[in-house]
C-alpha cells in the first residue's frame, strides 16, 4: 500500500470520528503549547537578566562599601580603615593594567520637593564619567557634565520615577527641586532603568529610577554626612579595556584595597560579567526544568493517542481482516495505523504551536511577565509531538498488523 493511500485512509478515518479525534489531539495541543509557553517565560526572564547585567557593564568591576552597623563601623575605623575614597579609585586607575576609566559615587537617602509635591529617593553624587561606564542615558536634557563637576554647581539629573512623581508630564528641565535644604536646578531626566535584585549582592533592592544625580564635588561640599564615620564615597566602578582578564584584575584590586583598608574587609567587589555567566547557566537549567515539566503533558497526550488507537483497532478488526484477505501485508496495516497516529500528533502539534505563540504574546501584553518566543522552542515542541505520536501509535499499529485474517473477518 502506497504512502499516499495510507494518508487518505487515515484522513478519512479521522474525519469519520471528528469529535473523538479532536479530543485525542487535545493532549498534544496543550502539551505543545505548554512547552512553548514555559520556555518563552524562561527566555523572557533570561533576557531581562542579561539586560540588567549589561546595564552594569560587562567590562566593569564594581567596588562597593559593605552595609555595616554603627557598632561594626566603629570597630573598622578603630582599625584604621578610612572606608572607600576617591584616592582608592585613583590608585587603582594608575596601578591596575588595562583600566580604561573609573567613576565614583556617594549616596544619601533624601526627600525631593517641587511645588506642593515631595517624594523620597536617593541623592547620588557622581563623577561625569559614570554616564559612559554604567551605560546611563537621558530622555530629556543632559547628564552631569565636567563643567558642573569642576565648578561644583547645584544641578541635578532626575531618575525617571522621581521626575514623573514630581512633575507628571511637565518637562522638569530648567525647574528647581529642593533637597537637604538646598535648591538644585534640573538639567536632565534619566531613561527608565532595570531594577536590581538579590542576585546582584550588595546592590540588592536598588531602584535607579528613584535616584537623583548631582556632581560628586557638590555632594561633598553641600550634602552633610550623618556622622563622621561615613566613607567619602559608597562605590566606585572600574572599566577595563577588555573582559578577558576581569577575574585577575578583580584580584589585584582586592589586594590593593586590603592594604589601604588594613584587611578590614569593609568592601565588596562585584564582577557583573561573572554574574551574567552564572545567571545564564542557572537560566538554562531553569528553562530545561520548565520544558521537562511541560513535556509531561505531551506524554499524557501520547497515552491518549495510544488508548484511542487501541479502541480503533478493536472497532475495525473486521475491516483489517478483509484487507488482509485481499492481499494486504502486515506492514501495510502497520503503516496505516502509524500514519493515523502521526497525522493526529502532527495536527495537534501545529495547532499547539499556534496556540502557544498566541498565549505567550497574550501573557506578555496582559501581564508584567516578559516572554520571548524562540525558534528552537517551536521546533523542539513540534518535533517532540510527532515523536510522541509515532512512539505511542506503534503499539496499537503492531497489534492491528498481527491480527489473523480469518479470525478478524469472523469478528463481530
């Protein structure tokens, strides 16, 4: 029996039992869609994580002051550690090979006021080089410039959330906001930035959209410290010319700072590139786990195909006997029933792929969950659906092929 005839017979058989065939395909449809949705959710999370670490700069090494209690801070100062300073960054810039640039920042929680509105945020004193090093970009106006820093001007660039809370849809550039009893002219507004999560260590729970940037020179002159134990700066970021020797450079930086800080271990070194690689590895495992769980529903769909095919063999025993008596071979009967199973799984797989794509897009648009549909997830889900059809369709097909012609004809 030719392949085309097998397909025609299988098609007519499935059409003859439309409702039962559709119910059989539902397992494959939902299984295929589940694999696509699960993988797209995992890929969406991976894309967000990569964007977050790229914002930190994959050629950067971030040195950040540790969060210490007042008692711990007193002990550190008694052991002669001055805390992080601009001098630390300058020494590292001079000594460590491959350093392209560095940027310092100091931080303090504050309340910004404009007209009758006020909002809590963080005032960040920065050097102008931080814009390029940490991939900062503005939506309006400009970031802190060298002239602002050199002249210690009272200017600021607002984070996206702060600007929206204080000014709504009004352009803040040129207006003045009040912080720490000082008035600062707004020279720019930042684009929205990704939030840091617990995976970024000392940068945990940091929302850059609530930051207000001023020149570090102005910060040190006009923003009072809460106590004399505080460091000159809270963080500095070192940008290397290449990402190839990040780990070695981080080790050199740690060695230099340990000498400057008398081995007090009051700082953390964060390498975004290494965090990115670790995140990618964890996301691959996470995606595999999600796809494996979703694949279980495909297996359940395959079991449904096997059950229906076994029932179909019993119902069509007399038909099988007649075909065998007219010269049909075992392989003809086997191929016929396998073809029916494949057509069911193929149809279910195609519908499942379309359904999975639509659900993934709907999920992304209707909720805050980010999804990313990848071609490989569509191919894997579709191929697995066909494999399931062949695997679970073979046993009923083999049973049909092994029926004895005479007994089958006499079957009622």
